C-alpha cells in the first residue's frame, strides 16, 4: 500500500476536525503531517513537510485558497491540490479545465475516496502542467471578475463596476456604480493585490482604493481631495499624490 503525506489548510475548526476524522478512520495510507488555519501558515507547512497533496479551502479570511499560486514557483511544484469549497459554483469550470480536483462541503467519506483515487491515477503526471494551467486561468479571471463573499453567497463582480473600496478594520466596503454597497470580511490590501493587473485602480489612502475611471475632480486644497462621479469626496495621502497623477496621466494619453 502506497503511503501519502497531506497537509490540510482550513480555517473552519469543524471542517478541520471532520476531514481529519475521515482520513484517520478510513484512510490508513494517508498521513496528516500538518493542519493550518490560514494560507500563510499552510504554505510554511507545505515547504516544511513536502506533502504529496494538499486539502485546501478556497474561501478563507484575508487570503483566498486560490492565492496559493502566488507563493510557489510553478516549476518547483511537487504536490497536488484538492480544493474544498462550500460554493458549488465557485470557479468550478476553472478547476475542471486545469484538472485540479475539488470537493464540495460538507465533505464525506465517499467523495474523499473518489478524489484520492483520482489523485493516484494522475500522480505520475506532471503537477507543473495543471498548476500552470490553473494559474493562467485564475489570473485571467482576476482581471475579468473578482469573487466577493457576502453571507452564504459569492458574488462575481466586474472590476469596472467598482467605484471605490473603503477599509473598515479587517473588513472592506465596496461601492458599486449601481449604488449598491457591499461589506465583506476581506482586507483592502487583499483587494489591492487582486486588482494589481487592472491599471484603473489606485490606492490613494490607507483607507481608500479607487477606480480612477470614476474620478471627476482633484482638489489640491486642504491636503488634497478627490471627487468621484457619484459625488463622494475622499482624502488623498500626500505620499500617494504622484502615483495618482501619474496613473491619471497614463490613462489620459
């Protein structure tokens, strides 16, 4: 019997315990080398234990499980990924196309068994191929739409519909062009990183990330203010003024 090492990355304690119990009670050939509550500690565990595959929750605070692709050089990947998610519509097509496995919550023994059998069948194929494919697909999706969790739902939003994002401690408020406001448990830094490839977004203040397409006016008085097309006035930090003006200049050319 082949023995395999795995790392579990899951922020929900009940889901952690359920998956651990299923693996320990029904899959003696699986060794759980580490259980992590978030992505950064999960990445450390992967680098330390070098597992054969990883159970990875997609939706976690601060970091999405999909962001694991930003922590590893695809040419050095030597593990497979089994994504777990409560959202049956979440990037499922991307996961299918890239041949990376996924499981829908709540997890059960039979589905885990099927996923492990699929892992065994394809473990000799190059992980780099599916990893590179998935990375390309997700990067494309980041540009076209971003996934925003709200309660038990996951909304896919086009970046061009976002007027600005306001930081509220570990939460963020997203203001859309249809007048809707969404409050999500994700930091503004997370959104800033996810929108880096979109040249319209600029961090003008520690509390504000704006879509420059909606800028109506820049006022130099009182330290600097920006007026957006929805008549919202936002302060701009002195150290951010040059970045903002350079971005506006590039867009205007």
